C-alpha cells in the first residue's frame, strides 16, 4: 500500500508497525557505537547537506540506523530494498513515520513491485547512490548506454517517458556510488574494465573493517541462524557442503564446524581450496560432495553453482540454501523443469520431488540469512555502515578528484573505524615507541 508521512510518499506495508520498528531499531543502535559517534559528528558538521541520496539496501534495523545517520548529515534519503525477502516491514514503517525518510520496500514483494521500487529510488534523482548488489547502478548504466530493453518493465516505462536530456541529466547528476557487497563490487569493476563506468564507485566491501568482519563473522552467524530458523535441523553430526571459500564461505564453514557439523568445501580457486584443506576441511568437487552432503549452502556470487545434475545425485531430503547475493546460485529454473513441486512444508521451505527423491529449497534460493532471519548482528554492521557513511562523505569531498573507476576509502579511515570499535569494546592496544618507529623506517640497521 502507498502511504504518506510528513508529506513524504513511500510504499511500505503498514505504518501501524512503526512502534515495533522503532523499538527494534533502538535495540540495534545500542550495538552500533561507531555509527553513533559518526552520527554525532554528522549532526554537527552536516557534510551531506543539500545532497539527494538513493540507497538500495536490505531494509533492516541496522540499515535504519545508517539511514538516520545519513539524514543527520543533511542528506535527503530515499531507500528501497535490495532483495524482495530481506525487508523488515516494521523498520520500513518506522523510517517513514518517525523520520520522514522515503522508503519503498515490502517484504515478499513480487518482481514487478521490486523494480517499481528501484524506479522510485531513481526518480529521487540522486547525487549519490548507495547499493548492495549494484541494482541502482546497473539501471543507471542501462539508461546511460540506451539499453532500455535490458531494464525491468517498470523502470523502462518510466525512462521512456523522459526526454533524452532528462535521461542524460539523471546519470550526469550522480557524483558517485558506494557499494556494500562483493557481488556489486564485481559488477562495478566489470563496468570499469569495459570502459562504461559513468561515475566513481567506492568499493565499501573492500575495506578491511567490512569484509574481514561483516563477510566472515556476520555472514557466518546469520547464515547458520537463517537455516536453523527455517528448518530446526540438528547441525551436530550432519554433513554441510559449503560452496565457496571466500570470506563469507570461511565464516559460515567456521560456524558450522563449531556447531558440530562435518564440513566439506567446494572451490574453483586452487589457493582458496588449499587454504580450506589446511584449515582442516574436506575439499571435494561438487559432483562428489553432492552424494554425501545433508545441507548445501552457496556463498560464491556466481550463477548455477548447484545444478540439476548435482541435485539428482543428492540424498533424499537434502536441504539447499543460498547466502550469496542473488538467487541465481541454485539453478531453480532447471529444477522447475526437472522436478515436481514446489510444496510448501514450512515457512521458507519448499519440497521438490526429483527422481523419487526429495530436495528442500530454502527461501526461494534468496539470501537465507535475511529471508528467514534478521541478517547480520548489529555489532558487525556497525563497522560496515560506518564505512558506508564515510564513503558518502568521501564522494562529496573528493568528487572532482575521483576518476570514473572503482576506489576504496582511504586506509586511514579504515584504521580509524577499527580504533573506534576497539575503544567501544573496551580493548586497548600498544603503540610504537620512537625507537620502534625509527627501526621500521630504517634500512641501515642490520642483524
């Protein structure tokens, strides 16, 4: 339903949910001290004053705290969901009703509504975009390259109603974009490699205080949480196959082993496969892992990692889940053609019958940690979203200097976030003495 709060047009499920969203957002804020400190500074300095910012992110309590921080910095914020199943409807209502932020997101929205919300975020005519998966940036580049047939119908119809000058102005008005996740950074780098990137992109995911913590500890815990909420399966003694040993895969493998699972890793990268082997996991090709796994989780960012040939080899009752960004890692189209179903047996659990056996797909192959659970803990998103806020400020301050390429925020800002996080945790560390600084800077001191 379309709602209005403080004369702000939004599309959320139900504004009456706002009170619960406010309570949960305030609970998350208690675990986000770094972002809270940034909000205090942003309130004083207003570094984003006069800027229109469109964000395509998972609409969660943690994202709400980021949106309020950006607003405190002076930004006019519009927010849409970056996944049809990741929106928390009470949080969306809270942002609209209590903060007057434009929100276009409804949990479980269909494909057309999802892209209608992307359209609304683009119609905000942003100076800065903030993505989790590069859907906003991707649409902007299809507009810039006049590839309108590649746009989803709701976006295409809107673009076709605009003049040529208007289309150019929408893209030209973007000073830069910030990107939250590995998948989106891959897409940005592909645009840069092909020479079509229209404005600077800040790879927030590449910050150490993002991918080393959010991807590893956040994804590890929240993925296990989502699988357990959806299935209530016993992890101990089961065999869990982890597809991909990047930072997300590492984190989930660690948490699954900690809960007592026998963990198998599949990989295409020999270095990552070697690391998994030396970390104590069994490493197999997926064709072999398919025959012995009980639960399969994809965390690769690639397409069709679990294919029908793998599903045919699986045990009766195998469970399939995805914690990569898009719902392409499990070949659902192939499964629909080869199997009977789906039959909904639990919320977020669909049964498919394939050759006399059953496979269970969780959350339509979408992000299990956000569809069936609440996403990453606020404590780890504190660092990720501090990076997002600083990246937006960096775009404003350095827009004229930044080339049309993919950049990371300065390492000193990354280190400052880590220092603030340690201080909030009550952890003190050493500093170099003058003698040590001299020694590290010298080439003249031998053994």
